[in-house]
C-alpha cells in the first residue's frame, strides 16, 4: 500500500507542500503513477518524518494544544521566509533583465544615430556627384551647340 501526497500529509500531520518539497529536494523518495500523482511508501515517509520527532505521546490536552499552534506557526513562518526568498530572487532577476534591456536599447539607439549620419553623408555625396554630372553634361551640350552653330564665347 502506498500513500498519495494528501494521505501522506494527513498521516504525519504536515502540509502537502512540506512533503512535496522533501520529494523535490531528494530527502524523500516517491514514485509517480500513470496520472502523475505521487506514490509514497509508508516506510519511506516514516523514515524521513519519524513519529518520535513529529509528536510526543499525549501529556494532556492543554500541552498538546499549545504545541500545535507553535508548530504550525513555525511552519507558516518558514513558508513565508521561503516565499520572501523567492520574491527576492524574482526581483533580482527582473532588475538584471531590465538593465540588460536598457543596455540593448541604448546600443540600438547609438547604432540608429550612426546609421542615420552615414545615410545623410552618403546622400550628400550622391547628390553632389549628380549635380557635378548634370553641370558637366550641360557644359558639354552647350559646347557642342556652340561648335555646330559657330558660336563663340565673346
């Protein structure tokens, strides 16, 4: 007989998340069935979470009641700490990606400015060459006309 994740949590009195974390960290071995649900061997569960460490024999209801909130409170605090750590990591990654994107944008802007200046320089060069060609053609044409009609510059 194997426990599901929920059954294992009920068996040892901890949350499913705690058991799942133990599986992911490799502290607790578990298999998955065809549907992908965990199958946990009871002996393995009790090896990682022994009954001695989880709860002492009942010494009276008031003592047990005072232990449960402190244990669940410490579990909740640990979960909050873990979430805070995860949030910090996410925020650091977000800042790093943002800086990387800003650097890329700055580089692309510089490239665009350089390309625009180069395009403008080439346009001026081409325009200047065309104007020279047009002047040269006009001059040659006028010289031919003068030669044909015997016009001389005077």
